[in-house]
C-alpha cells in the first residue's frame, strides 16, 4: 500500500476498533451502575463518578453546574440524575458555606463505598482479562490511550 492509502486504512481500522471499544464501554458502564445500585443506570453512574472525582478537589461539595459542564449533558438531564442519585442515597445536597442560597453535591459514605466496590471488581476483571499481556504491551497501550485521550475533545 502507498503511504496515503495505508494511512487511510490504518485510520479506518482505528475507527472500527474505537467504535467497538465504545460500544463495549457502554455495556460495561451499565454493568458497573448495577453493581453500585440495582436501580442505577449508566448515565447516573457517570454523574455519580463525576461528583466523586470533582469532589476530590472540592471536599465541601461541588456545584451542579460544574457537574453538568463536566459530563456535557443538558442541565435538565443532570437535574433528573441528581434527584435519582439523591433518592438512592448515593449523593447528598449540602449547604454552600460561601452562598447561603446555594446547595452543593457530595457523594455519601454509602455512595463512596459502592463505587469503591464496583471499581475494585472492575480492576479484578480487567487484570484477569489482560493477564497474558506483557508489561511492555500494557505500558504501550496506556501511553497510546493517554495520548488519544489528550487529543480527543
């Protein structure tokens, strides 16, 4: 193959494999959500993890608007998911010390524990699935995925 047609074929192969990976990722998110709580869906799981991750830098809690921006959803969708997470006992609304009118979101102790259990199970599954991979292959995959994540927006 010439350079240009070889590049086009390689890009097509990458696109095909990314599509397959994203499809499997959605299925995995659904499974992870169910491990956290049987009534939780993949969108709610993504929002829960976002509140957890943003909350690591802001232990007092995070604003719903920041969560909406981070997950890229419409604020009405985020609001419904927040209400569901709150009703499931996975997050709580707490007063904002800098603005008495505002409320912040924080993952509950139960929510943290459920996400932690889910992540540990996911790591065990991934370790078993990649058991035959060499350290060099794992490092190369991590490097390339990091590069892809840095370049995708």
